[in-house]
C-alpha cells in the first residue's frame, strides 16, 4: 500500500477499506507517514466525508494505536458518560455518585479543561488532597470497593488521536463530523466501558453550534459505538446558557454537593436524572425508565447519593469534610456583585462569553500549561425567560484580584441581553439518539 493512493481514493469520494485506514493510522502513529500526507488525508475526509463503516474502522484503528483499559476485573456492566463540553457542566460530579449509589459501577476517565469549557479533573482537584493519578490496578480496585472512581486519561490511550488532533488544529480540519466522532469515541472505547451515554451539547457555548450539526455528530457516535459492540445512547442538550448557576472549579463542586442534597439548580438536576436513567438501563440495574427515575430520586431523598460522594472523595484521598464545610475548599477572597442596569426579561445569555470571562479570572486555561485558580469564577442568578429588576444582582464574580474583577463588571453585564417582551425559557433537551434512530423532543 502507498499513502498517496489512499489519499487519492478518498479525494475521489470512494470508500476506504479497513486495511487502508489502518495502514494510514498506524503508519502515522509510528512516524512512517509524514504530517503533510496525513494533512492531505484529513482535508480529503473534510470535503468527502466518510461512511459509518469507514468512521468505525477509523475509530478502531485509533483505539489500537495504543493501550486499552481492560475493565473485566470490575463486577457488573460498566457504563461511562461523556459530555462534549460546555459552561458550568457539572454533570459528572452529580451523575457519578448518583449512579453508583443505585448500584451501577462508574469507571470514568476524564480530561482537563481548555478554553471556555471546564474539566472534570480540575473540579475534583479543587477538593483538598483529591488524587486522580491512579494506577489501573487502583482504579479497578476502587470501583469494585465503592462503585465509583475517576482518573485522568493516560498518554498511552489512543495516541494517534492526540497526534491527529494537533494536525487538524493547524490545518483547518477540526470541524469534520467523522474526525470529531472518531476522536471522542476512540478515547471512550479505549477506556473499556461496556456502554456509553453521550451528552452532546448544542448552542453558543458548545463546540457544536447548530442543532443539525449536533444531531449529526450524535448519530455518528452512536453508530460507532454500535458498530464496535457497545450500547450507546446520545442526548442533545442545550448550551445556549450555562448549565446550573456556577462557573468555576470550587463553585461547581459546591453546586454538585447542593444538587446531591436535593437543593441544586433544577436544570442541572433534571439533566442528571435523564442521563443517569439511561446509564441504569444500560447497566441493567433497572428494567424501565419509571423504575430508574424512582430509584434516582429515592437515593437523593434518603441521602445515599450524597454519602456515595463522601465515600468517593475518601477513596481518592480527598478531604470529605468539604461536604459539610465549604470553607475547606479554595475560595476566592473577594466577591463582586454585578447588578442589572435595566428591568426586563432575560432574552439571551452568552454562555461562551461567560465561560471565557471565568477563564480570564483564572478558572480555566487558554493554554495546556496555564495554572488554574480553583477559587475564582462566576455564579449567575438569572436564566433565559426570568424577569430582572433594575439594580437586582444578576451575577456574582468570585475574584482574588479585585481590581481585575472590577474592570470586568461591564463585560459580565454585556453577556446578558434584556428584553422588554417576555421570552420563553430554553428547552433543556432537544432529543435523544439511539441505535433505533433520532427522537426529537
């Protein structure tokens, strides 16, 4: 085989074989195929697309470029959840303990935040002592003991993906559905889960800005999972405004704990219940949605979900006292109230803009090597459709540099569009994609 012939074949819109795709991916991972040829291949895929079968072959080849995690040592059906990233997306911190408290094993590999989206690992590491650098043996042992563990993705997992993504980033080929889907699913499947629930964000604060693109990506990822023998379900969920109210690491940990206490924001709780329901069905813990939802609400009401979060923190060497005393978390020294300059209805919230402002305050990274300030961030008090009075607090900034924070007050206000006409609340979930097709809500 020659790389040039495979590139030409794809440029002409023809379907590639498993062997041809594998030849390219493994050759590129080993350094036998140069960047310029892989760039040409990525551009050919960008313009010609791929069939579902080709995308499954591509994903499998990326998985086989490195090590995979064997979770057979964990009892039960292992279900993972993946979010495509958003602002204030605290679902893993709520979902993990919630699903584990119902008896399903949660063995999760997570990433760090970059840009306007927060990373699960950063949020967990804001808990004093919390350790994410587990060995595979520790990871399996902790899931068997407490039903939940979260660890960082290793560099040996799907190395072709990291190499290919860096190339796509500088060749304007990032936003290709087959390349995005294979990138996400290769890491999830290499991590060893038996089934996957996907939370595909859509809107201004999401990677996928349009509903059409989000459904297309969800469909592609579900197809990959099913092709490779893993039950996969995807939700299309809103990111035209932050999920929940908190944006920032310690602030989101507090919000997750409050949600597990039954006192969190309704949108965050509702989404977690929907995602957790599908996880329990795939794990065969419950027979139907009604039974799953009753069990999930029960473990919140009786405190078992919160207790599971406490066990989870202890298991990974964190300080469990944070559940009862939030002052033990790293919190910003100053709070700056942002007050509305006009009365009216919230017509729009710039989710990505708020996420970027939280990053500027220190809650996120512009570059991988940037250090995070766990205590800073934003808490919003209003959502789309809510009424706000002139002078009412619309958001609170948590800052360690008061001068820097005060300069951003106007910027925060600009992220809220206020209308004199009553606006409708935004839907939380737009649809669900399964192997049987798309169901729009």
